């Protein structure tokens, strides 16, 4: 046995991968002879030329300083499988598809004492919120602030169980197993054989139940067939694919969108739907679209009503798609460009909990669009004001502020009322409505967090509660406020999350994206713990369909002959240069008879005019 403990970073290669096909094409490593390598092992080394560090000249250091990068990569056969053991910064020379992405974490879970954990790296997939929790004294996973219902363990560190103490004291696992070992080279094969047994074991599920409710799918070889199902759904327009804005969206800003990446931008749409993207592409392009094009070519662009662009997102990142393969007890979910595997039993438990919280709405359907420069747009503000005007006892608190002095503005809710309730000590319960338009906003979690945070602030912060009471009295305009304020004496409240949607109300929680459901359950459980009743309700969207409109002004154009070519130019008297051709007009326009006139949207630049094959046009009268 070696007398010194040394660090090892161990990867398990996928079946079919070994030293011959696991390295990237431009790896820059060199094969090396190793007299003490285990039998059958292959060693590659990184022997990069030495370089001067950039900071030497930056600070004018006169000392003769050099830096060198050295490393080694050992490919080790163990039974029918192969391991890659890295020394130094060489792991990036492995192909992404070559190794198991959960090897280190699963081995660690099987080895670690669940009561002797030191550190955990976690991510909440919905808002992509990452965190690392470390403690000075070993503890349990619960005390590392891990929520199995909404978070994913990326890496775990701690002491191993007594049965593994003779092998090592502690380990860290993610894609690789990072571990310190006192071991001779010839013992590596046996030790890696033990690690392979641990990787294939499910014993960790007893020590860490529910830790794999949600797991990321990272290996490109596993993602490829999932992307193939997505592509079939999009090409077939089967309705299983939807689009979302992968960001927090405030519909008070009258957010519109366009699509880009094709032959010019699309029309401007006040709402987002996959059908509009299909229309933008056209059936011919759609039939041949690729995943790479969704990732790199086509984009969802947020705009104002005039088409001025703001943020832009790749189409692939904007897609929501669920897949339930027959014969498997999992559901695959694509969100913000990443695939996740969800245990079907957990998904069922999630749906059961949330469906029990769903009730029919007591608010009116939505049909309250605003007009912005002659264009119809969604408006939560108009709806909230209309509900207060149409229903006795409802107060619109949209855009009011109850934050303590010096803090960021916090709305108490969108609509407030107080209703008679025999279970409340005051005889009345304060009802806080939080309203959001469309289930397509990927961060409905913002709405759900706001609902919980505001009621906690009202309950715990006297200054905020006093602000809210003053706002309510002002909104009542001299009417008796007693019943409206009575619930505040004993914090007797009810939270209602109302979502305006075109979707079938019978779908209940199935109308929400997966990670929005996770966020909702987590926040509702917080309310349950505080003994505050809460419910989810869907409000029918009865507003007119939001037709797209051209992003540029329409001009009268004419088809004329210019030498041997047929071209389209502006008719005189509109402020455009009638000698400049208008490029990329719709085919039906450019192929028309000489002298034909049309109204066409035109993008005007200095010395260049252009339209788009996808923009609307009409024959001139």
C-alpha cells in the first residue's frame, strides 16, 4: 500500500468507449510509455510548451518567470468497461459523449454517510438559480437546505460510511469522482472495480430518498433521441410543443415578439405561440428544419408594439416540450434549452397536490385588451381595474407599494377583498388575488414567490401592514373600512393565484409548465405551513386573437421593367426614392404583371429598401 495519499479524478466511460475513441480530434495529448501502469492501461500526457504568464509584462516584472502546464490521462480497462483517470487539467480532452455524467455523484451517494455531509452544490432548474451550501460540522442533507421537490444535486461532499473507511475518508462526486487514495498503481483496477459496483447499486435511494425526483439529462448521446422526438413534434405540428419567453416578463410593459433567422423578421405579435412560428417558416422550411437551426439560426425577439427589439432568445431555448416514452417510468421535460428526467411517481404526486388546490374562478373572463398606437395588446392593469369596477368589494391594488422605507417596491397583490368567513376569529378573511396573463411565461415562479413574500411581509412587518391599511382606506373612498381591515388583527388571509389563459380549464395544473408547477407547490406548501389557505384558478381569455402586424410602414409599390429585369419600386409622392429597387418582396408581388400595384411593408435604410417574403401585402385598389 502506498504511504502517501494522492488525488484522483476518475471518469467512467460509456459502453463502447475506450482509449481509441474517447479523445476529441484536436486533443494535443501524446501517448507515453509507463513502466508502472496497470495491465492493459494506456497513458497519454500533456506536455505543453512553457509560456510566460500574462501578468509578468502587465506589471512589468523583471524576474525571469515561466509557467508550464503538465497533465496525464490514464485509460484503464475494468471488465467490459473502461475508466479515464485524469491528473491535471486534461479532462476537457474527453469527448462529451464518452463518459457517464452521473458516475461521480451516484458513487458518492452510495458511499457517503447521510448524516456526515459537508457541502452540496444545487441548482433549481426553473429560474436556473444555483447555490452552494457548506457547513463546518458534518450534517444531514436537509440541513444543507436541499429541496428534493424543486432542486437538483450537482455535487456532494462528505465523510464515507464506516464500511468504506478502509478505502478513503471523504469523497466529492459530480460527473467525475474526486477522491484521495493511498494506493499503488497495480491496485487501481480493483479499486475502480469497486467503484463500478457502487455506480450500479441503488442502495443510495434508502439513504437519500427522493434525491432523483428530477435529474438533468446531460449526455449528448442521450439527448439526441429526445431532440429527435422534439423535431418530429414540431414538423408534425402535433400540438405537444409550446413556446415561452425564457425570462421574467411583465405584461404591463406591453411586451410583443417577433421571430428572426429566416428571410427577414416576422410580423410583430402581441402574444407568443408556436403556431405563429410555423406561419413564419412556412410549410416548406418547416418540413426540413433541424435542431441545429432551432439552436443557432432562429430566434424569438422581444419588442415593443413598434417592433423595436429588446432581448433575444434562441428558439430551442424558448421551447417547452414533454415526452413520456412508452414502457418507462419517467417523463422527459425540455425547458430553457435543457432536458430533465422526472420520475413519473413524483409527477403524479405533484399533479395530485396541485389539482386539489384548483377551483373555478369567481372573477370575470378576460376581455380587457389595451390599445397602444392603434394596436391591441394584453393588459393586466386594465383587467385588474375592471374587476374592481365590476365586482362590489374588490379593490385594485395593482402597482401599489407596501415595502418598508428604503426597500425595493413590493405589491401586496393585484386585487384585494375581505369575505365573511365563520372560521376566522374576526368573522372576515382577507383575500389576495395575484393575476398573471398566459401560462406561457416560463417564470410564473415570480408570481408565486411574490404571493408568498407579500403576505409574509404583511404578517411580519408592522410598517408594511400599516401602509396596506392606509391604501385600502384610500381606495374605499370614505366607505366603512372595518370589514376590510378586520383580517389584519389576527393575520387571517387567503391567497389566490389567478392565471389568464386560452387553455382548457379542465386541464387544471396540467396547464402549467413543469418548473412552474414545482415553484407553485413549494410556495403553496409554505402557505400550508403558515396555515394560510391558498388556491389556483384559471381565468378564461375571451379577448380577440392578436393578429400580427408588419414591423414597417406600408407603401404603394409598382412592378416595372428595368432593362432585362422586372423590379419593384415605390410609387412617386410617398417620400421614397423611386429609382431604388425594393428587395425581397413577396413572390406574388415580384412575379406580377408589369404595372401591377400593391401595398407592401418596406424597411427603409439610406440607399436601400427591402421587404420580406413573409410580410403581409395587398393589391392596390
